[in-house]
């Protein structure tokens, strides 16, 4: 790890609004000279899943979980006002109106500014998600020990 | 920024129980000699909106969003057991029984002890909320760069 | 407080998935040589309540709240996909399949590795929960001042 000030963000939630908040903070950190690592765990793994369907998983239970939980940056629900998707479509429309970037664009920006994306292997195992379910932008697959090694060196640690 | 130890709290959630937790932590920090800044973003903006209705916003979508999302410290839902408002009324009753201060009183206390209230301009833009929708206790309007400048100098940073 | 690096986790949520995340982080911290304190507040108090029912509380409102909110590590809901308990049973099954420890086992592990469990007296008062409602593994009962004393000395502070 370098000499830059560091920041970590655990993305536990798979909701669009929380993902937007997480990426905005990460981009802000990176553009102000910090080294930022995002750790995606539990429902947060949905944020960095591929948008295409057809992810293979073993066992009927995992198949069901992965179907209900398909993920991909385009499919994230809102944490509030979901209302059969209406709230989400409204929010997306509002964001477009003010030229606010969508989750996918924020993700691309974060990558461009050097933010590291790390997928939590513990929850991947538990939920039966394999590495090929994720977008290629994921930098590494690691567990809680890696997170802690980053976090204890960081000025800012957030759980979102 | 002064010589005091610092603390930041991002208030992302607009729920009563989380707001209570956030203000209790902020008040605790301030009374134990820390410099505390609260950054209200997304649904957390509801916590610092005026209680009166009639907030003007442009466009039918923003009008709808702001209607459903009126905010004001008196109107915050619970994160659990909302049950058509019953859970919330029950919680308020319980809090009164033990002389536990309500959100509005906690907010006033926090101000009295010098806690800074900062509204996130990024989400204000996205959700079409203008400055006059907020209570006068808001100290400033700022974006993620201001948050990061505070957070990297702080001993405690929380996302609620 | 000793010379070890410190970590604090506020467990606000009473949901199974968030509790798993909190205990995994705490165990990770403790096994990598950190001194970890977990502060259970609001719905997070459910995580450290005894599994047996019949907790006495004064007043019909508190009785109702405690009935709906019985808690105990075996009873925690999921933050997503609750679906009348189906999502939770599915998650538990998945965790068993991959030999992932359940909340109760994680809690026991955390204790074994010296993680401190602290119950928030402020919310206990508000919700009318007395000390005998909690499992004996709880180390102490304390308020926000104790949390802040720990957190300002800590390298990692999370709100879950």
C-alpha cells in the first residue's frame, strides 16, 4: 500500500440509492487524491454482477436465490418508494433531467479514477455465486482479512 | 478547522429511529468536546426539511416525489414495524413515557451544543429540492468534497 | 484501554444478514489482533436477547413492542427477501450447505476471541427492556459516552 491517504467503503446494500451514494463518495475520495477500495458483500454483490442473466449456480435453492437476486447495475431497486418499480423509474428520470450520472456511469467513473472493486469471497461462497458472475471491472476477490488490512490503514471507513 | 477532535455523520436514512441514533451520537460527541458535522443526503434530507407543506418544485415528477417524501422531523417513518404509522406512534408514546426526547428536541439540542448541519447539494439537485425547503438550522449546503475534507480529519466517521 | 489497535461496531439493525456481517467483521478484527467492541442499540438489541420468550415488561405498549420484537439470535429476519420467513430459511439452508456458521455460532466465536458485547442503555430504557432479557454473554450495559470513548481511540468504526 502506497503513501496516499486511504478510504474504504463496504457496500452491503444492493439498492440503487445506496450504490449511488457509495460511488459518489468513492469518486470524491479518488479525485481528491485518496486511495479508495470498495468491498462488495451480501446484496452489494448485486451491484457488480453482470447485467446479462443466465448465471449458473448449483442446487435449486441457489438457483432460486440467484433468480430473485439477479443484480447488475441496471436492475438495482430503491431502498424506499419501490412501488413496483415506479419509484425507481421516477428516480432515474429525475437523475437524467439534471444530468446526474446513473449507477453504471458512476461505476465507470470510479474505475477511471482508480477506485478498487473487491468482491467478498465469504458471502460469494454462502450465496453460491461464482467469479464469472461478476463484471470484469472487479479487481480482486478477497475476504474479511483483506478488508481489515485496508481499513486499519485508512482515514475513512464506511459501511453502506 | 480547529484543534478539537472531530466526528462526522452521514445521515442517508430518513427514518425516525436512525435519526434518533444519529442525533444521540452527535450530541454525545459534542458534549464530550468533539466538533461534530452531520451531512444530510438522500432520504436524510427529509430530517431537516420544514414541517409545513407546500414546498414548490418544478415538474410533475419532482412534485410527486416531494409529495410522497414531504419530510420534516415530525413526519419521519420507522425503519421497522411501520404498520400504517402504528409502530411509529407507539414508539413516540414509549419515548414520552420515559421522557426520552423526540427527533425535534434532539435536533434542537444538537444545535445548542454546536453540531453543524450540512445539506448535500448533489442529492438536492437530483431530487429537485431547493434551499428554502429546509429549516433555518441548516448551517451550509455543500457536496461530497466538503464531506471528505471533514472526514479525513475526523476520529469517527459514520454512515447512518 | 490497552495497547492493541481498536475497532468498534454499532449494531443498530436486528436483521440476520447484517448481524452475520457484523460478527464476521468483529471476529476478523479479533483474530487479527484487534480489540473489538460491539455496541448493540435499537433493533440490534434483538441480536443479544435470550431466545426464550416470556420477557416481562411494564405497560401494554411495551408488552406489544416486545412481543413483535422478541429477538434472540435464532429469530432474526433478513433485510431482504423475507417472504414470510422463506427467504430466511433458504439463507440458513444455504449457509449450512457450505458449512457457513449461523448467527449463534458466530456470536459464540466472537466471544471466544474476546470481542466485547455492550448493550445500549439509552435504547433499553426507551424500549422498556430490562437487563435480564439479555444473554449472559453481554459484557456491560452502557450509553453513548462509553461508545464515544472507545470509538475515538479506534482505527475502525462502523455503523451497521
